[in-house]
């Protein structure tokens, strides 16, 4: 039985799914996203280790038998991911510093690539624009001189590390016909901050910006983290990503309608089952790409 049916095409390869009857894609939202996702340069620091060197460019369409993209969310409440927010050595603080020093270029969006030739990154943001997005905007009451409420206004709530909820990553998976291997490459990363009301209630998360993953690797390699386990005794953040030591949940599988799981499954339990099904189908394909 073919558990991982797919259409091989150089233009828009996508998976089949009974929901659509034809081509299908999913973008599962593990954390409620209240806005569109918002998106490079090398950062000075320690030279990246061998495991964190940027991979070569993707092979051309003629060498690809399968091309698909996925979005995942790395929840910072999960113990396995806490190394990303080590006090005084957090990835987010380093990314913000890189943006502030204009060593990293931020983008406002990262679309789902359907083709190896697609340019998924959107408009560039200035450093000031990107850093402003790291601050939370809250709605508060307005009062007149007599203390009477006369309306509301939005004010900036300066960045609080506790507002960082997760990282969203976009990756592509493809079968390289030259190597006969299924390869995975992360192409973008976005910090997700919590959006709060004036009373402190959370109403979801939003991306600060998108960054090109390969251009973040030198910076990541400069951030050492405590030993994660016996297999990763001395690593840096770059190793953490390259070795895929993080825990993440699928949030998107490329599809023509650009639907998230949350768009067609209301029950959180059923959404988790759908994410698990997508993971299993991908794992099955990686184990047997000829099927």
C-alpha cells in the first residue's frame, strides 16, 4: 500500500489528500497565530563547527524527484527546547542584537515554497521595524482630566523575555536523484512572541520577523549551551538545530489552498492526531522513498 502518494512535478509537487480529492497541503497551528508570518547576513563570532556549516544550494529541478515544504513550531515550554532561552545566552537576544547591528536582515513574511526556484521571503524590514515588532502593543483605557473613561489607545509594552513563546521554522524536504537520499533543509526561522491585552491575557502569538536560516548559522554556532544528553555532550545552538535535537510540532505541509490544520479541524486533540499522521507519512516516505 502506498502510504505516501505524491505527484512528481517540477512546478508544484504536492501530496494527495481525501479532503481535497486532489493536491493537498496543511499548515497546522500548534499555537494560535494572530497575524501573518513576518522575514539575513553573517554575524561575526566563532567560526561555525563542521556540523553547522551551511549546506550547499538545493539541486535543480531536474535532480529532484520530490519537493515539499513543512512548517514546525518549537514550543519553548517543552523542557527539551529550554536551551534556546538560556538566561544571558538566549538565541532571541542574539538574533535581536544581530538585527540591531544590521548583521542580520529581517523579512516581513515567508510564504510556502511550491517549487525549488521559488523565492519565499517577502519584503525586507529595516532594523528599526523589526525591533519594534519585538515589543508588544497593548490596548489601554484613555481617561479625561476628571478621570472619566473616554476611549482606548494602543501603547508599546517594552520587550519582555517572557513574551517569547516559540520559534517557527520553515523547511523543505526533497529526494535528490543524484544521491538517492531524502534531504531536509531548514530555510527560515521566526521568533514568535505572545500578544497580550492590557489586562495581561494572551490572545495568541505573532512572528517578530523571518530570518534566513543559513545566514543565522554563524551566530548560532557562537552560542554554547549546556550538555543536552550523552550524544550531544558539548554543543552550540547551531549543532542543536543541525542535529535536530529540538522538539517541534508540524504546523504546515505545503498545499495549494495554504490551509492550516486548525482551519479545518476544530478539536485540539484531533489536530494533534492530524499532525502525527503527517509526521508518520513523511517518516514512511523517508524510509522508503521508492514507495
